């Protein structure tokens, strides 16, 4: 037995002592399929883990980190493995531990007077929403992957989703964290305080750090009153300019009632129609863009409906909407949202693709799209643009699908780098960000130094070095 193998065996034995045999999975058992933890959601990468470890509580997470530190073994934190930038799966070396939080999924407490809920990191977002609702409150974070992503992953990536225009990103919804550090210490920060000026904001340092600075084990999140009514409308708009004009009108007329504003391009909706014809996408064939709007009202459905109707009438008059439908009931509203949430899946059905989760000041999005569409059409003829996203937040999924009939994998091999450079240069020109939502992960690691302010980058490196000097936590991600 080599020293390396002996060290590996000793670590596995230690991890089994900490978490129990059933919760340390390795390739040694041929009946165990580690693919769900090793392959990323987009099937961009299939890594190989030394082991998948599933601690059941915070003390076990701390002990696992200490054991891995002693054996110089890197740890990749993983929640629901729905991330889109290859941030939560191991590399191919077979030397990294995947630390899966999914067994740590309890709701620890609801504090109605403080309007907070405290949950463990592995709690699936949909279960968190349901627990909030059962207590009579709204937890507003909402995204297509909510049936399997975890709050720990949402915090790790600072996920956005469809309600940001009103409630902010995951960061804005978080009031406290419990975190295991790279040294295996536990930071007890589940305060639930809305005000705390006692020094550096460690909570916000952890949020969005993609598992590179600490392992989030629990969080205290904000709750909101449930709205009295929620109405959804689907509008055909003649141009991106018109969509931005409609957004301005919606802000004016609905104020804080505007809880969702999503734009969807014709080709993106065409893909949903092609792969899921049963969803019956409205209006898409007659217009280049559709917009999904949501109005949440604290008064009544009648009030919400009359506000919505007045908004749509004004928009029709102004020419920024050419046709619209308002959902009659909750079932219809859900169907409209389901169409929007199915674009990612329809795109995956169509084949491997290039994703961009960029942000640009809202006012400049029409010019960005027009200019960048033209550039791409000239430089990479035949590409099909899958444009959609959270226009209310200035966040566009400016995705690129291979030309008709061209294999996605071959297209990516030959064009991904060129397409990314072209799009990111445009993003920089328009003062945007190359990642508004999904994070850096591994896919954008090489791009960050090209587009991030160098002083910001060196401060980030200093923070990483201070908190994780041995590069134990998710190495190769965010900073490389
Ligand atoms: P994982 O994929 O397991 O991990 C993601 C990252 O977080 C990794 O870097 C991982 O190391 C880190 N991490 C996980 N758990 C922890 C922890 N406990 N402590 C520290 N770090 C941790 N994203 C959006 O922002 N908005 C959307 O609208 C959206 N829609 C999506 C729709 C679909 C269909 C899919 C497949 C994905 C979507 N995503 C979206 C991306 C993804 O769902 C989010 O990034 C989500 O927050 C990831 O959660 P997860 O539990 O799956 O994390
Ligand atoms: C969404 O907004 C997600 O639906 C996924 O962020 C975006 O598939 C994508 O590119
Ligand atoms: Zn998104």
C-alpha cells in the first residue's frame, strides 16, 4: 500500500466514523452510482470524487472539514447540484470530497414577530417556501430549479430568480448564517438582526462565495406577509425598446406590487413550443418578444385586476404592447409561469448550448441586444439566439444555440471561446457584469481577471488567502 493510498483509506475510515458508513459513498462499491454528485446539471463536466460525504448536522460538517484538512483533501460543497457554471461537482482527479448538505434539511424555527425563518442549508427551496406558507408568510425567492436546489446553494450562488425586481437577490433575503470555516470552526451567526454594525459584514462575504470561503450549514431568512392577490399577465411587445417602456409604466402604475417582469424572445418560446407543445405558449408566433408580468396586491384581487387592466390599456395605447392575456385564476397563472420556467429545459433538449447570465443597465439593454445580435450574426453565422430573462433587474440570459442541424458539442468546441469573448467584450462596453446570477464557478474562472476590476480581484484573493490559506474549499472555482 502506498503512503497516498494509506492516507486515503485512513481519511475514509475517519469520515465513516464521523457520518456513519451509509453516508460516505465511494467508488470502491461497484453498486454505488456517484454520477448524481459528479456530473453537473448541464452535462458539461463529469468529475470523479474521492468520496461523497453526507453529514447529518453542523458538528459533523465541522468534523469532516477538520479530517479533510488534516489529510490535505479538498472539499466541494454541494446542495441540489442544479448550478449552471460547474461550481458544485468535483474535478476529474479523484482526490476531492463532495460534501453534500442534503441530509441537513430541517426547518429549525419560525419567528413570526421577527418575520424570520431559520433553516438548515440542505433544505430544498420549495420546502422552505411551503414551510413559510404553512406559517402564514411568503418566502419570495423563486426559480425554475426550486424543486431541487437548496437554500445553501442559493446562498452560495446568491441566486436571483423571478422576484428580484421586488424582493432582491438571495443576499437581500438573508439575515444570518451559520458557517463552518476552512479550519473546521463553527461561526454562529444566526442572529436574525436587521441592524448590526459591529464590523465587517461576514454574512455578505459568504453569500455568493460559491463554497470557496466557508460551508453554510444554516441560515436565517426574511419572511414577508402573503399577498392578498397575485395576478399574472402575458403581453406581446413589438421590440426590446417597447419592453423597457412597458417596465417603466409597470413601475409607475404598480409600484411595489410589481413582483415579476420577465422578457422572452420568440426563438426561446419557439423552443418551448417545439419540445413541450402541450404547454400551449400564447402569442409567441405573432411577436418578437413576450413579457410576463406579475402584480402582487395587499388589498384584494379586484384591486389588483383593475390596476393591471389600467396598466395594459395604457401600454396598448402607448404602442408598447400589441396584445395581452391576463390569467383568470391561479391555475392559469401557474401555466404561464411554467412556460417561462421551461425555457432552460427546452434549450437543453435542443442540445448543448452557451449560456450567458449577464446584467446591463436596463436602459441600455435594447442597444446591447441590437448591436450584439448583429455582431454575432456576422462573426458566427447561423447561431440561434435564445434570449430571455429578468428584464426588471437588467439581467438577460443571452444564450447561444448552435446553428440548425449543427451538433451542440462540436459547436461549443469550435466556437465557445470566441462567442464568450465577443459577448463579454460587449458587456464590458455597456458597463455590465459577466455574471448576474449563476456565478463564476469553473466555467468563467478564466474570464474573471479580464473583466473584473484588478483591485477588487486582489482584495478577493487576499480574503481567500486569509480565510482558506490551504485552498481547501472548492479549489479552482471563482479565483482559479
Ligand atoms: P449547487 O449546484 O449544489 O451548488 C452551487 C454552488 O454553491 C457551488 O459552488 C457549491 O459549491 C456552492 N454551495 C452549495 N451548497 C453550499 C453550502 N451549503 N455552503 C457553501 N456553498 C455551497 N439560478 C438563478 O440565480 N436564478 C434562476 O432563475 C435560476 N434558474 C434555474 C433554473 C433551472 C432549470 C436550473 C437547472 C438552474 C437554475 N439556476 C438559477 C441555477 C441554480 O439553480 C442556482 O444556482 C441555485 O442557487 C443552486 O442551488 P443548488 O443547491 O443546486 O447548489
Ligand atoms: C432562468 O432564469 C435561469 O430561468 C436559467 O437563470 C437561465 O437557462 C438559463 O440560461
Ligand atoms: Zn435567471
